[in-house]
């Protein structure tokens, strides 16, 4: 099973490729149209298969993707399947409806190094501290 199906609008292909390469550098696998779909493939069948074989959807969130028919159908299908959707915002857009309450990784105003760090931090699971947490209460003088 792959980790992420990358959903994006063609206008955001450069972002999808950059994000996908960063994800793979973190040791996770992706399926994305530009890299994994071949000429002659049935686009809808391949999208369906990708949604079935991936644990999560990574949605390149932009004004383009929010206005696109297929991108919306992809995240709606993932939502219906109960898949976790991880939006990665790449421009100043506001997710509507069912996407609105989903926390996103925001790369929209970052340079490359900061964007890579933000993506890494957003995709890594939270960790419990491995050192003692200081007592926050009253301290002896």
C-alpha cells in the first residue's frame, strides 16, 4: 500500500511534483498522475485505483484546485471512503465546505527551505517527549 495519492490541478503540477519529491525524500511513497499514469490509461479508473491503494490523499490546495471539477471529485471520493485528506496550501485560498475544518500545511508564503521544513513537520506524526516535562506548578524558592 502506498502512503499518499497526490491530487492536484494541472495548473499546480510544479507544486505537485515538488511536494511529491519532498514526500518521497522523507521515505514515504506517492502516486501522482504525472509520474504514474501512462498514455492510454483510463484516467478515472486510475484515479479510483490510486484512491484504493493509498492510505491518504495529499491535496495540493489552491485557487486552481478549488475551481476544478476533477480535483473536487477526487477529494470528495477520498472523504466518502473515510480516507484522511492532508491539504497542502500553496496559495492564498480559503477551503470551503467540508474542507474548511481540515487543518492544512501552509506553504503559501514560504521560501523553499522553510516550505520543505513545514511539509516535513506537517507529515511527521506528533511525538511524545522522551525527556521529563518540567513541573508547571509552584516552584520552591
